C-alpha cells in the first residue's frame, strides 16, 4: 500500500512567523557554537571554555589571576582584567575608565593592550558577546606559536607555553548604528619572550555616542614605552581589517616583553630562511624574509628549480619545499623581470634511519641492497607501546638515478613521493606489510644501470583511541631505507669496479683516512674519539640484523670522515672493544666516499664506490665469494693508533675548576668569563655563572643558600665552524641550544625508548653533530677539527657541566689561557703567573675576575632585548671555603654534609658543595663523576697494557703499496693523541 504524504498548509502570517523563528534559532546556534570558524581566530565561545563578559555598560571583569607572570614592557604581571571598551588591563589596579581614550598614548600609570579602545555597548542586543580565557592546551598554543612564527621567523623555535585570549564578537557601538565589530586579542609568552596579537575580522563602526575615534596600541604606563597604530583617532581606523604588519590582512603581531618591537621587513642580515635546514623529503613550508617585497609576484628557485606554490606578502614569502637532494641548497628570489633580488642557503639533510623501534627487520632492510627481480619487500612490525597506542601513515620517497661507473657520471636523477593511500595504520595489529615495487615504480623494461633509493617513512598521525593513554614526545617520523638494483647490475658490478681500482689509489686513500682507535670503551656511546656509531652495527643494539655482516666477532662499528677527502674510516670492534683487523672476522674497511657528508649525491657516491662493490664482490649470503679478497685488497681495514686520554683534569661542585696542568681551585663569580681560549683567538669557550636558585625538595629554602653560583650557559667558538651555545632557564625548567645564533627546535626527551628513535638534534655539512645522548646528557662533536664535548644538565635545569676532548695538536700549536689556565699553570691576561696556593680561594677569586668578559669580547648571542650587562654583577662576593666551614662547624648542616661525603674521593669539595647549597642531592652528581673516573681509569689501564704487549712483540710493518691484500690493522707506537679536558662545571655524569 503506498504511503500517503500529507502537507500542512499554514496561513501566511504563521508561515512567516515560523520561518522567522527558524532563522532566529539558527542565528542563536551560530552565536553559541559557530564563532570558532573565523579566519585567523583562535577558537572561542562557551563551548571552548570561555568566560563571558557581563552585559552592563562599561563592564570590566574582576581581577583575573593568571598562572604565569606575564612579561610586558619590562615588568611582569600575574593579574589582568578585560574592559568591554576594547582593552586588556595589566595589574591589580582599579581604574576610573572613560568610554573613549582620553588622548593618545603615553598615559601615566595606565598599563594596557588596546586592540580597539572604543565606545562599545553590549546592552543593545543579545547577540553580541565578549569572551575570554587562559590557554594552556598544547594544540591551541601550537596554533598561536605558528601565528608568531609568521611575524618573527627568527623566533620560530620558541614555542609558547601560556596565552590569554579575549574576543569581541559582533559588538555594537554606543549609538544607533547597525554596524558590528569582531576582533580578537591574544597575549602569549614562553617565559622569556611575550607577544601581543591583534586580529580583526570585521570593523564596521568607529565613533561612539560620546564622540572621538578608537585607539589601537599599547601603553606601559611609564611615559616611555608605548605605541599607537597609524589611523588611530580617525575614521580611517576601520580600514584596519585590510592592513597588517606581517603581511596577513587584518592581523598585527608585536613583541612586547621589553621595548616595543614591530615587524620590519628589511634586516641587516639580508635574505634569510626559516627554518634554515630541513629534510630532503620536503613537503614542509619555509619562509623567506629579511627583505621587503613590494611587488605582487616573485620567482623563487631552489637549486635552479622554480617553486610554483609560493605566497607573497610585503614582509615575507612562504613556499613548500619540494623533494631535493642532500647538501647545501641555494635559494634565489627573482622579480618579474627575472632580476636577482636576494639569495640565501638552506641545509638539506637525509633523515636519520630510526625505524628499528617499529620494524623488526629494519636492520635487514638497511644492511644490503634489494634486487628488482624480487618484485617486493616485506615490512615486519614490532608490537610495543609506540605501535600499539598510535596510528601511522606510510609515505614512500623514491630517489632514482642511472650511473656510468667508468667516468663516475650520474644522469636521469628523479624524485617522486608516493602515498600508498593505506589510511591510518595500526602497526601492532598489522604485523607485516608487503610492498610491491610495481606500486612505486615500473618494473618492466628497466635500464640495467637504474638504481632506486627508497625511504619508507611511517609518520605518527594520531593516538589510537581504542587503547589507554600513552604520551610520546620522541620522533614523529620513522625512516627505513633500502636500495633497489637490477640483478644484471648487481652481478656484473664487481668486475667493473675492480677494473677501476689500483694500488696507488688505495695507498692514497689509506694515507688520508683517519686512524682507527685500537681500542674503544665498551659503553658503546654514540661518539668516541671523534668517531660516530654505525647504525647497522651498534654496540647498544641487539637483534638478528645488528652487525649481520660483521660476524663472527663484530660487536660494534664506528666511522669517521677524512679531514681532507671524501673518504673515511670504518672501524669494527669485538665485545672487549678491541679493533678487528680482518674483514673476514667482522672487521671494517676504508671508505672512498663517506656516506654522511651532506654533499649533493654523497649517498649515491657511497653506494656505487663502497656499498655495492662490497656486496657484489663479497656476496649477500653468509658464504663469502672468492672475489671478496680482491675487494679487501682495495678496501683494507686501515691502521689504528692507541689513544690514551690523560687522567681527568675536571671540575665539580660549585664550581671547582680543574686547570690544564692537573690542579684545581674554586671560583664563584657572577657574570660571563673566558673559560679557555687559544692565544691566536681561533678557539674559545666562554661560560656564564649566575646565582644558583635551588628549588629541590631537599633544600630548606633558597634563602639558606650561601651565595652559590653555577654555570647556566656556555658558548663554543671553534675556528670557522659553527658556533654552539647552550643556555639554561631554571625558572622555566628548559634550555635553548643555538647554532650560529639560530635557535634549534627540539624538545628534551625524558625516557630511554624515545631516545632510541630520535637522539639526533642537529647535524650539518661541516660534521658538526649535536645529539641527546641520554636523559639530561648531550654531546657536541666538531668532526672536522676532531673536538668533542659532552654536556650534562641537572634535572632541575639549574646548572650544567661538560667534558671537552681536544686533540694533542692543539697543545702543540696553541697557547691556552683563561679560567683553566694553560699547561704550565694559571696566568693573568697580562701574562703574569699566579704564584699563590690554589687553596687560597680568596686570592683566586681575583684571578677569576680577571677573565670576566666585556660586551666587546663576549661571543655569546643575546636574545632580543637581552645584553651582556644583564648578566654581570660586579658587586657579587661569594662566601669562601674557610668562612663557610667555620660558619657551619658543629651544626646539623655540617654533620649532614660530612655523613653524605664520607666515602667520596674529594671529600672536602663535596662538603663545600652541600654546605653552600644546603642541598644533599648534589652528591648524586659527585658519585656519578667518581664512578666514571673509575671507568676511564680502567680503560687507560687496558690501553697501557696493549702498548706494553706491542713493545714486546715483533713490530708490525706499516701498510705499503703492494699487490698483496691489505687486510690487517697496524698498531702504532704509543701516542697520546687526545688530551681530555673535563670541564665539569658542577659535577660529572659519565665520559662517553
């Protein structure tokens, strides 16, 4: 039976009333729920947790006690108010406020941000509202941080930690005018910098019933710091929706923690890029700034490739980075006539292979090439917290090339991003995934010399809501990498390669690559003696694929690039840390092209000159081919040298500085000092000492600390290489790391599982590597100059220390000065030797002060509105050791320190540290220091024994040019190649 539909016919008046009510409901719903879709606005309204301003005329909120002390023009405020007439007021002060601004800023004793100070009237209707709230959630803070990055690209790595938003939604003026204004004001800070953001969606009225026009700007109340936007106090102020100081219509961003800082397009540095480095995979935005861009169209080229999706504003250009090669890229900006107007560089790096935390066969994939004829490969997943509690997206990056071995020519280089469109993957449930090569590239009619480098990137996209909450702060992308070659190339490559080799070339290579350490520490750190751990044979990793091609004896391998060629050393060690000299026993071999140089095509160069020759000549299976001996002839293990660091010459405590000649003394300054420098000025380390504000649970109070200072920052200048700066912010429990003034965007990791996937923080084409080694431990390695630093940060972020490893050549060619003195003792800057006892800390305080830097000699980078003078206290005097011990003699505090330090080697210095800080937890760092001194002493004993045994045995001849295989490493006579300076500025954790 058909269904009968009936239509209800209403009288016209009822129908109009119903329609009116319907649209009224829609409007009310929009008012309550629909405001958060406005362009460039932070989501707002009651559904986002906003409070709503009372509706009476001239409304002002009560004191809003915020969760931070907000820096605003040199002062900090923890109370704010919102005024209905377009103001955010700072401080717990009650003002008698007029409807309109009484006059232009400055106004005495009146502190405010004025997004639109005008005669607003909320009593006219029920549809207008003023919303406000504090913001502490990560997604919204990230959105605000992205806004600030638009205006201040150089501060793009500064993530906001707190914000407050006030939104004036469709507010009318105090007169019969149908116009409505909608605008939003945000104040935000990371504890160091503070910003104010004004965003205007709709401005339809200006003058109110009381006359006068609005004012937009800021006022610090001191008659000095203030700012009024152009067109304030005029009818033209309504054009603000079409204006901007950042190139985004209707939005203004200001730095407001010190003197007012507006956005300027022309800078003294010229064209710059933010970020200044990034993955060769591309797909991310980069912003070009530092010049003004008055035209509407510009051409942007990256290494000659024109980018088509760029957005131009008057102060910056934003583009999306394409897939590029590794290395230093040149970015050009041309005008419409193709005339060059700006040029800068961008560092493109190959992402670290870190998928071993999600793939059980990661080692197999990266260890060897795959044959095209296999037609597929399988990815096998690990079930763990990371794969269970998160969902992933797979993206494949295909880099292909053809290669002519006879003349080392690459041609037909191509890049391609492939999205298999598999959706959100639950890897723990998936177990394995088969990838058919055909889904990435054609597998028929393939040239014999074609090679594909495939990066499989598993990108963490969102938590798996079907499982319990799991927080992951580590890497967000997990990369595994493999090469695909044709069987024809793989099988025929060895004879082709052997024909191109010669003994003379091997001799030249051998003379240029670094000597391997004959023995390494079996803690298997990421770096030792300037060498970096090999990811395919890593001493701290296990599993069937780790060291798969270094059996039977291989436990770990280390590698290092040559200083004067593209080659490098590859050194492999047994479980005792002793070098394996024979490739057939799991040893390494010299490399003609080091894989991590960050030069264009360096990865392919390594593949065709080292990687593919090994597998083509020696084989993929466990049985070694007969041609492997010929490979070993031209890629021998190289030579080794016994490396003995001198006994630790470090420092610990508050701080107790060790001198280069093996003595130590205590110096508590307050300012910035030269720690050590060479007389030629090519190498220098400066440190910043500041009051130690210890808030640990074991301390009674900060007021009980006796003028203790500690290292809060250091900066390293190493010849013409990048300058590195670490700076702690104890109040924020965080730190900054800068490379050549550029702030690195990183989050300290807090558990070991995260560190396994993402220890690398920074690397560049000069072999500078910065990584997080462990929780609260970092390393800095200057590969080109063979200098390494290990940095330790106390969990409270109230001080740091670091270890320096400097080659012996520095001692031979340079004279050292500074707080650490030289190898002949302490010396004043004028050359006068220090003759006083090193136990006389009162006299040595004067010596330390002589190495205080000036604003001209400082090599620190200072943040905006920071300076050298901000960190100096010329009146500071510490409490000296004799006075300190006398003050607390026969007290519970002294007994606590004495009991804690009873078994310590440096008992008096340990007692000093606890007494001066009233914090017994400092002993934990002392204990770590002494434990690791013991580990290093054991290592020195082992190497000393090796040298003695060498002296007793027949001298091994050094490598010569010969037609015979060169398979063994040669131990050279004792050579104290490295001098270890342990500049432990408060306490030591470990050495390598």
